[in-house]
């Protein structure tokens, strides 16, 4: 088992916490919430007095205070249970750990003719967030994106000291980003479109099939899938890895509920060392 | 009656570190704001009693922690994107940050709430065992045992391996 010292843990915690840009407005105006809190406390106190009084008058009856049905008085503004994940038409479709069968649509990748340039997908900029400490660029029409500039560099055969050694595949680390507007499940597959080489993926953090600890099992998978997320709309980011064997032009088909998108990127071999 | 100016000064100067601690507890900026807002609202009501004694920070932290420990709803992961756009920096560094963040938050999510609170107070806020115990209204012995258990669970989670891998990859 690896050692984790208190110093290492402390350093990791300090590193992962982003600096809030500014004090959120809702915190600077907390007086309003305090007044509501005080009002509820007073109401609760009045209720106790009233109930005590009434109970004294009618000892044989069970009387409930007027605030009893209101639940805990100090509950924070948490999302309600009815907050439905956007993009998940039914609860079953977004059940954790599952990918709806409807996402397994036919894989239809375009083919490039000899000499045709690689039509790398357009990109957009995201502000800092999702673990990125500064703005970043991401490729694709959305809502699923491949972060970066559109060219993946990798070693093949993989270097002996890399985590891809012995797997038969080269690899490159990537980060996926998912627009907050979509919180449903995702299925990602792909291949080379100017040749016949395959494209594989690591099953890494948060993906379906991830072993749940460390860097994963190191295998190269044909499919990569993520379950739907529940709760408030947030920018989802996933660290992952793409596995390749040859340079060229590649496309990924990303299927989600209600959409199917294509992301085209270029893969380039690192110069021999 | 609370001195509103003093309170606003406190919020302006102390909210950021408290918000970051709340984020480590909840893993979500919105929930972190909810949590801190609740703690500050409670502190505001008691401000006349606690202000001026140098214990304001400890008081808010204690309310923050006890509120967190007693929240019954599940927490959410992730953070809210911002509209602000900055210049793109070294992407490799960003990749490492995203990776480590995911690993750390996944590991923290495995801890029971009180253990997670102890880990955040001891190893992020850098509080002593006594101050941590005060923040959580428990004994120093409980802090020691919870910190040891939390650290052991984080070791089992593969966090150390991921940190090491991040160094070598």
C-alpha cells in the first residue's frame, strides 16, 4: 500500500481548492437570510408557547404546533428532491452505473478520401471551472467536448516508463468536459477516418467500469461511458486517456439522450527520443 | 443588535477561506455557499455576543462544521462554471489540476462526514487537534482517532498512488 503522509495530504488539499474570484453576493447579503432565520425561530418559539398554553387548557387532546409541518427550521437552501437531471427523460434512463440501450446507436464515422485535410472540429472557450484554474479551450459542437487544441500527441510504441507500456497501445491523457446544460449519460466511441486504425479509451475516474481506485486497470477499451449526473447543472469534467497506434485524423461519436455528436481531432506521433 | 459594519467586514475578509473549506466538505460550490451562508446567518444573529473577542472565526467555523455534519441530504460533486474568461495558461498544468482534484474529491467523498470534517480542519485549515475538537464540539481523543481513520481510508483509496503517478506521468 502506498504511504500518504500528512504533509502530502495537506499539499494535495491546498492544491485542489480553487480561489473563489470574489465573495459571492449572497454571502455579503446574508442579513436577509438571518432575518428569515430569526423570524422562523420566533415563530417556533411562539408555537411552543401556544402549544404549551393550549395543552394546559385541553390536556386530553393532542395538539400540533402551527410550525410542526414545516420541517427543520435551519435547513439550508439545498436542492429539492424533485430536481430532475436535465437530459434524463426518465429516472431509469439516468440510473447510476447504467447506460440506456438507446444510446447504442450505429457507429457512423465519416471517411476521408486520400489527400483530404483533417476537418478538426471547431472549439469554444470555457471560463475557469470544473478543476481548470484558468480559461480553457475545448473541441466539439457540444454538449460533450474534448479539451485542448485539437491535436493529440502520443508515443508509439509507448515508452517503457509510461503507464501504457505493454498494453499494445500508445496513449495520451485527455480531459472531457460536459456542458452544464446536459447531465445525462454518455457513450463515446471512435476510430481513424483517414485510415483503418482503432481508437480506444481508458476507463478512468467516474466512467462506467472504472475499478474505483488509483489509475484504473490500464486496459484499452473500445467504449467509454459515463452515467448521468443528478443535482444542479454543473460543468462536468472527466480526466481520461485516448489510446492510439497511428498518427492520423480521428473521429469520436458521442451519444447522449437526445443528441449524437461528432468530434474530429488530429493525432500526431511525438518525435523519436 | 449585531454591528452590521463589523459583520460585513468579517464577511468580506474571512469568507474566502471559509468558502474553500466548505467546498472541500461538500465538493460543490453552490452547496459550499449554502453551507457558509447558513453559518454566517447564524453568526449574524449571535454577532453582538461573539464580536470583538477574537473568536468570530472560530464561532463561524464551529457552526459551519456542525451544520455540515448534521445535514442529512446527499452532497453533490462538481463546481459552477464562471462567465469570466482568462487567458489560457499551460494546459498540462491544468490537466494535472483536474486530475488531482477528481481523485482527491472522490477520496474525500468516501469518508463519513465527521471524518471528512476532521481531515479538512486538520490538514487543510491546519488547525491543532484542540482547535479541531473545539470546532466539532468533541474531544481531542475523538479528533485523533478520526484523523487516523480518515488518513488510513485515504491511503486505501489509492490517493497516494495517484499523487505519485501525477508526479511521474
